[in-house]
């Protein structure tokens, strides 16, 4: 029988996960199908139980259910524990619900493996203090940057997140204004400002010469933060499409025990995006 997987979220219709996982399955010869589930805001735990109860093998969880998925997981990986959120669910040997979080590993793999960024010894700035920032803090610190600063529009939230995460390595919290003269080698945007078409407002000189910017969001065209990076002389301005594919590959590895090749899938998604963008202009 074909193994069943799904991504659950609300909204869900634009999720690229079914396309990504069906490409992985084709490439690795795995007999599986992967669908979309529109999660009910009132009834998430029951939906998860129904899916696994009817023979489902694994789920990806997206906005706004990642924290709730963490709460209902009876076993959690260290990555899920530190993120306070779960994006990958599976059943353990005894039928218990197991929660993982592959977002942080996905970011790290995209930065280092796909794009060749050397994190060790670098000065890194992480923007935002919500769930997206929290999910990548620990994996970033494991890359041994010289310094990691978490900065947020509401400075107190950044200070609280830094204090709560200090067991994972040296980091400090900051407001955005205090970043003037920071000269960071890498600035990662984990805020949701881009969803409203904006970039966080940053001092002009917080990016080092030859620094890179990474936006955890992605879109049809250049994101507002990639635009900010380009306008401030970044050597590279990366968006979150590679992270999306890499976090999916980590989930696939957890479920199937096989690591798919992510590069052709990243290329496929970028090509699809360009075609749509060109089509929009004509
Ligand atoms: P998520 O789970 O996606 O991280 P969240 O918990 O709502 O979502 O957090 C959103 C983050 O984006 C916060 O850090 C927020 O800053 P505040 O804590 O000051 O609200 C940040 N954010 C949203 N819009 C922003 C904007 N226009 N400029 C700067 N930061 C913004």
C-alpha cells in the first residue's frame, strides 16, 4: 500500500510541500503520496489523530499550528524542544506522536552547503523575536559564529529571547536602532515584515562590506529585505526558497531514511517562479 503523508496549515492552498515531496519521492523511488490538509483552527489535535488513525505515516505542520503540534507531541527532538515548535510529525515505534523541527537545519544547509557561507567566526545578526527566529537560534549557534545578535523592533522581546536561549551559546538581544555601525557579515531576516511588503528599518551601516543578507521569506519576485540587501551593497542576497526545500528534505530523511538531492528541486521551483513572473508581465 502507498504510504500517505500530508502538510497541514491554514491557509494551505499555496503550499509547495506537495510538489517538493513528490519530486523527492520520484527521484528516490519511494512509494508514497503527499497531500494538503486545511487545518481546522478549533480542532487541530483531533485532525492529527484522525490522519494517523487512518494509516497516515507523517505530517508537515505549518502556520499557525507549529506551537500546537509541539504541545501535542509526546516525544520531541532536541531541535523541536529548543524551537518550541514542531514542523514534522511521525509515529514512534509504540504509536506515540513524535515531533521534530527541521527549519533550523534547513536554513543552515542552505546557507552552508548550497551557498558556501562559512558561519564559523562570522558576526551574525538575526532579525525578529517570534517563532521563526526562535526556531533557528540554536542551529545558528552550533555553527560557531564569533557573535550572534538577535534584534527586534520591540527590543524587550529580543532581550527575553536571548536570555531564554543563552544555554545554547553566546548571544545578546538588541533593538533595531542600536545596530548602527554593527558591520555584520550576515544579516538574517526572520521577521514577518515582508508579508506586509516591508523590510525592518535598519541603520544603513549595519551590513559589513561584502556581507550577505538572507531573507527567510520568499516570493514571486525580490523580497523587500533582499531589495534592502542589494541597495546596501550585499555580496549575496538570498531568499528562503532554498531553506524551504532543505527543511522538506530533512523531514523526508526522517520519514524515509533517504536524503534526496535538493538542487534539482530548488532549480525547478526557481524556474517555475521565473516563468510565472515573466507571464505576469506579458
Ligand atoms: P513568526 O512566528 O512568523 O516569527 P511572530 O511571532 O508574529 O511571527 O513574530 C513576528 C516578528 O516580526 C516579530 O519579531 C515582529 O516584531 P515585534 O516583536 O516588534 O512585533 C517582527 N515584525 C513584524 N513586522 C515588522 C516590521 N514592519 N518591522 C520590523 N519587525 C517586524
